[in-house]
DNA sequence: CACCGTTACGAGGTACGTAACTATG
DNA sequence: CATAGTTACGTACCTCGTAACGGTG
């Protein structure tokens, strides 16, 4: 029994039971993987994989149980490396943040400069993707943190922590009829009124889009969504060229920088959303990661986060 | 990084930082252990052990952190073997119960025959020791369960579950003055009255002895404890030869088998005690272990026990 | 027949044991 | 000076890669 066998089993499962793929991902030969797994099964006295003749099709029941234990072992092996790095190179290391474009473009710039100053030796990297992908990246150890608004909380094995809340904002061109409303009129804006114009907003998987859909559907309104994009910059660009009105996250509108557009605070129409940070349950986080979390959201103190990670699947109320 | 290195580190710590001892326990050469650990420290980039010249004295701070992670890894590696055995040999395996003499002699005989009938292929073994030793055996994986009344609950890393409650009983020879009391008089027996006679009872570490001491001390009575023993059989023997009156656990007195002695139910004087079963936090238990627990105490269902094990250090109220 | 997993075999490297050496208390 | 840890070194074994083989869809 050795760590290599654990790696092979885990990777084979991740590569959809394709040994050849698994071997390639681990930079080794396919027969080596095959042999190691066979020997491992032999030692345990069980079959881990369901085989149709020679094709590996899936996990057996004991294989499922074994793979779960292996996941826990490999998680701790990863922790071992992190723990020792924590002492060997106190303020050095890497921090990979998996997030949506909105976070990378509008929220992280408020945090990262200060973090960088405090930990100049930490190598930062940002990865973007859909919330589903972000969660996957964290679960597989490819990223340390996932930051997103939607669906993160539902992923098993992921601990999610409330970071900040926000509301949507409507952006229009200065020459648009809605641009001239007085602020009292803006406060009274209804979904019907918005639906009179073509709408440019987020793709289905991002930044509270489901809340937008739900809001309209709740009043049986069928808005004309002429364009979907995953980021507010694209949306603003198309609003600017006259495609329609934009609905974007409040954080994505800056009156100063977006001086070519008018923002209408209509948050109440689409509800309040909580952006959450997700970490893998049971991981060891480097000291600077805790500091990062506290910089991003003061309520996420080391104690709060550690408890959430240990309680494994625990979640903290949005308040 | 490999499992062997983890084993060496763990064993070195357990053997009080004596490499030679650790090597012997693992049936390998001492230089091999030394080299493996040095390489491991090198790979992690930290020193695990505090060295005075060449003598290993203790753990460094990173070493402590690393050793905790290693403990979790090795726990899961053990689980791996158990999980696969669970499927490979469904009703076969071993069950080692670490318990005090009282449990082995009086309580387990009520459970083990039925268990044996249900799982004839499970090899049972009983280990006896002080509660402190029992806890240690379970924590080191030398025993699956610990059963005892005292102090188990306090051991960190051990999950303890309430099994049954009991009270003490006083045993005297038939020719003893107390033997002739009517049951109404027995109900009124006081500590003072008992303290008029020399007492034979348990050793300090066993079966509610502290409760006996506390009861007397609470009324500022200094009983004459003429003999201490770790088991009721010994106590009864000395009561029988006229050394004094005996105070033993209720389960240890059987009117039929102990016909040469008279039992006086004076439980209220020394309080009610809960015998607990301890398992290591986070372990995987074979199916038959869950069955055993439920046979020993019907309230300890699989769900209850599993939850307690997972909540790691969790405890269930005696009710 | 193209793809995938297993078996066979050989070279390189690693693990481990013995022996010698060194430092500590 | 006895005990304990590290270094040195050689052998045995094991890992891993290439090549060949056997089944599956």
C-alpha cells in the first residue's frame, strides 16, 4: 500500500475511468498505473473498479468506500505540504483564487493591492470560470479559494462563507429615456417599465442572473433579453452602442469610470445577493490565506473560518 | 514522501523520541529509520524533531503540526484496510475489546455469547488494564473499543458513549451483623454505620472508587479501607475470609452464584455511575462492531454511534 | 479495427541492512 | 564509556518504462 496507488486510483476516477488518461495526467506509463491498481486491489482483497472484460466502467461498492477514504488521505497529504511550507517559508507561497469575472474585475482589485503589500512574496493567480467550474477547481486542489455569488453554497465538500452583499443596477446611455428620470422616479421604477426596453445582462450561470429571471417570471413578464454575457464590461459596451438597457451587479458600476453611462439603483427589484467565498472542507490554509479572507471580509476572522472548515460542510448564516 | 516515513515519524514520537526503539517496533534497522526521517524533513524543508547534537529530544513546532496531520493520515490508512475487509470478508475479522476486569467478568458475558453466535467467524480478544491504559490502547489502534466507568470520557481523541448505569452494593458474610438487617433497615443504612467496619473495595483507578471516597469525604468520615483490589472476585474472596465488608459494583454481585455472601443494595449512598464505551474519533468501524455496540446497549444504534464518531469528540448525554 | 487494459521483461534506482563513525550525557 | 544518531556502502528488490499481447465496442 503506498501513496502512488492512492494517486492512481483517484486520478483514474477523475478521468472517468480511463487509465490511459490518468497515466498521462500523472506523467507516467499506462501499464504502470494498471499494475499498481491491480496490486492494490489484490492487497485489499477487493475489486475497486467494475470491469467489463478489460474495460473499466466504474466503481464497485467497496471501491466507492475506498475512494472516499483515499480522498481524505490525499487531502491530508496535501495539507502536510502546506503545513510545512507554512513554517519553512512563512510569507511565501502561492494563492490561487478561482472566481467569476465580476469578482476578478470589480471586487478583488479592492483587496489584492493591500494583500500584495503585506505579502509581497506570495505568488497570486486568478482563474476564471463558471461557478460550477470554480467549485470543481477548489475541490480538486487546483485553487485555494472560489469566489462567486451563485450555486457555490450547494456544492458538497465545499465550505462557503458569506463575503459581502450587493444589489443590481440598471445602466443606460445618457440619451436613453430612463436616463432623465429624477431620483424619486427611479425609486418607483417597475419591472414592467424596464421590460419595455431590450435588455443586455449576464449569462445564466453568473452574477444573480437567476434572480433577474425569477423577478420577471414572478410577475409573469417576459423581458426581451437581447444579449447575454458573462461580464459587465461586455454588457456595458453593448449598452453603450445602443443595444438596450443593461442590468449588472452594483459593484460593476462606477459613476466616475463609467461616465459614459447612467446608473439607476433599482436593487430592490431584483433582491439582495450574497457573494460567498468557498474553500475545501478540511483543508489546511496558509496563514496568508486567512489574512486574505479577513481583508476581503472583516467578519471572516481566522476563528470563524477555521471552525467552518473543521465542521466540514458547515455554513455560516449570511448575517 | 511515503507512508513508511509517516510510520517512522509516528513511531518515533510514540517511543519517546528513541529511534532505536521505533526501529525495533517496526521490525527494521535503525539507520534506515534515521535516513528516512532525515529525507522526509529535507523534502518538507523543515525540522520535525528537536535535536541536541545527535540526540532527538522532542518535536519542533512545525513537527507538532506535521505529526498531527500524519496521525490523521495513518488513521485513514487503517480505515482503508478495515473498509476493504468489510467487503472482502463480510462477517470475518477481529474485535479487540479493552476493558476493566469488572466489564470482562460481569458485563461482557451477557453480550458476547449472542455476538459470537451472530458472528462466529469474528475473532474476539479481551485486553484488560486501567482506564488510562484502555484509552491509550484504543487511541493507538491496539483495541477497537474501550469499556470502563471512570475517566474515559476525559481523554481527547476518544469518543465515549454511555452504555449502562449502575450502583454499588455492599457484600458481607452471612454471620456479619449487617447481614441480618431487614430490608427496611438496609434502606436506612448510613455511611457512618458502614464505616464502623473494615472495608474491602476497589483500587483507586477502578469502578467508581473515587465516588466511594468522595461520598465518605463529603461527610468527613474516614473509613478503614483495609484492602484494595482491582476486581470484585478478589474483594469477595477477602470478605469471605472475614477481612471486612465489601463494596463492589452492583453487576458484580449475583445472589445465586454468590450464595456465600449477602448483598445489601446501598447504591444511593455512593451515587449512580455510567459505564461508557470509547472508540477512537474518526475511525471506520466494521459492521459487526456496530452490531456489538447495539447488543451491549440498545440505544447505541449505528446512526447514533456514527454521528458521534464523525463529530469527533462528540459525546452523548447519559440519558 | 481502433482503442484500451493486461502481461512480459529488462534497466535503473531506491530501500534497507551491516559496518563504521561520532556525539552526548 | 555506554548509548543513540548519522554516514558510508553494497546488495536485493522493486519500480517503471518499452514492447508485445488480448479484449471490447
